[in-house]
């Protein structure tokens, strides 16, 4: 490994020799002096080189300096170089109040002149050239935040005795809606890409695992082009036994969110302020909980009628209820509970008092759904009835129904879209901005 220093760390170093590596941003090639703005994934710095244009007979090192001067003149934007030089702190330098006076330069990798994307390129164009787009410190930060967030969740799960599982992504049946299913050829039969680890995280309960988690891919053949849908996304799932109701799942869920946000704020709060211009805050617990029917009433009182009386909350309704919760409780999160069984999957347990409702919830963050959770129906006869009601063939689900025929504790859990959390945390307008490589109906490459 070389002695490379990240550009963001230069300001804390004393004046002296440093080595920095990065991509050439701009070259200002003047007669007597050359300036290169060099960027790495953490920031940018100005490199200065006193230009030497002619070889002096009486100066042995001048040939090398002329070669360096010519090399700088020929640098194209995006080329990757390593510079060793003398760090100088100088308040007059606009870019970070410091510069590096070049001693040696190594052009590690030439870039084709004319970078294919610029700061004002469309999101689609930027996705075509995602590896260049990701060089920006802001983008780099997104994935550092993602790493910290996931790590904090994992730490919470480990500290609380959860078991990590990796469920198969090739399945013999649908677990969510049949409409959003990717079918793949599988030797002489058909397989489906997993829409969720739903069935197999539930399987861990009769298997005696008690508390499990998984962070992995989920696939949905969803043809929509919204800012919140992908055909492949990272799903954060957890499932726990011995619950009394979905309230226990919500408590786990909010504890996990707090753990993740605490770590992000501690580690990246300053950088987020600097690069995104916003303050991420750790939410207080308990998060507000509002039954869906009441949420619809509140939203209607604010002048917005959620269309389709019996249906889900629509995106505008989610925004409206989030605005209400922000005003009333100063909170960015809200659990909407007690969804109608007509719009929930067959495996959600129904309310004891009112069978038209389920023991389920959606978690809304800054006005967008980030998660669904529920207590599961574990009584096999009830489960079969509910499956039939939804038009499912119990025969197709035999392997799943068997989980409930040999002793299973009451259990529940949730699934949460990682990119949605990041998008809303960072006030981004699309999950494409916070997904390493987005997959959508018309995007399969890179
Ligand atoms: P649901 O279908 O609501 O529930 O999905 C859970 C969460 O996953 C995310 N999500 C998506 N993110 C990006 N693109 C998509 N197309 C997409 N679809 C879903 C959302 C959503 O809230 N098995 C249940 C969960 C459970 O009950 O444990 C399920 O999958 O953030």
C-alpha cells in the first residue's frame, strides 16, 4: 500500500511532504505556473506546479521538470494521477485553504478526453456512467452511510441474540402478489425470483430460531417508473417469535431505526450537514401510531380525500399524514396500523375483535412508506381459509402450510426497503440516487 492521504484529511496535517491520488478535475495551464484541481472520493485540492518549459543545460533536473510540465499540459479530465509534493496551508487559496506544491507526478491511468457526464447531466445519463457519477464525495458518502446504517442494525441484532439467515432467491411459488413475479426457466420447470424472504424467515420460527434477520435482494416485476420502485432492491427483514401482537414488532422496528440513525448521526452528521445541507436527527420513541381508518379521517379533515375508500393509503395521503404527524408530534416517523384484510396478504393475522382488519402496519418516514410489518397467522386452518379467500391454491403452498402443522410459536416481523430509508433520510428525490446500481423496467445495465 502506498502512503496516499485522503484529500479531506490534508487540512489536519502539518506542512510537509504528502502523497495524494485522484482524478484530474481541471487544469489551468499558465505560462509560468500550472494548477491542477485533483479530486478523490473525499474532496478536492489544488496542486501547483512551477512550469519549466525549456531544458537548461546547467540544470540536471530541468529535463525532468520539463517532462512533468508537458505531462500536466496534456492531462485530460478524469485521468487518475498520484502526486507527491509539499503541503502548504494558505488561507488565500479558495479551495480548502491549502495547496500541494508538486515534486513528482505519476499518471496512473489516462482518461479519454471529454468526460461523458457533467454535474448537470440527467439522472438517466448519470446512471449510464454510474462509476464516474459515484466519484463525487456526496455519492461516496451515501454508501458510507449505508454501511454504517447496516452495521448498526446488525450490531443490534447480534447484541439481542438474533440469528442471521440467508434465504434462497429462487422459489417454487410467489410469496407476495402474483402480479409482480419474475418467472425464470429452471431446467424443465419454472422458478420465481423471491419477492421477499417472507416464507423462509417465517420457517425459522417452527425451526426454533426465535429471532432472525436477513439483509438481501428482493425482486418485483413492477413495471412502474416511480421514484420509489425498483425491480430489484435490498430488503431488510426481521422475524421474531413469542409476540403478543404487531405492537411487539413495532417496538423492535423502532429500536432498530434508532440504532441505525444514532450510528449515522454520530459518524456522518457533520459530513451530511456539509454535503447535503441537512440535519439528520435520531427519532424519539415510541413513534406515533395511528390506525389507518383514523389516518384517513385526519387527512380528509385536512382537505384531502384518499381515493378508493376501502383501499390503501395513496402517496399523497402518506404525505398528508406525515405533515400532520410532523405538526402534531414533531416526528418524522409514523406507524399506520390495522390495515384492512382486503388489501393485506393472506398470512397477516386478523384482529381479534374486527376480522376485517389485520394486526399489521406500514411505517411511514418523511411521507413515504419504508416498511410493512405484521403478526402472522399461525393457525393452519385459519391460514388455509385466508389463502383461499385471496384466490390462492393451498396445494401450491403445501410446503409453507407444513410450517404450521408441527408446532409453531406466535410470531411476526417486518420487511423494509434499504434504499427508501436512505432516500428519505437524505431528502433525495429518487431511490436511484442511493442505489449502487439501480434496476428498473428499462434498466439492466450497467
Ligand atoms: P412489502 O411488499 O410492503 O412487504 O415490502 C416491504 C418494503 O420493501 C420495500 N419495497 C420496495 N422497494 C423498492 N422497490 C420496490 N419495488 C419495492 N417493493 C417493496 C418498501 C416496502 O415497504 N413480506 C412483506 C414484509 C413483511 O411483512 O415482513 C413485504 O414484502 O420499503
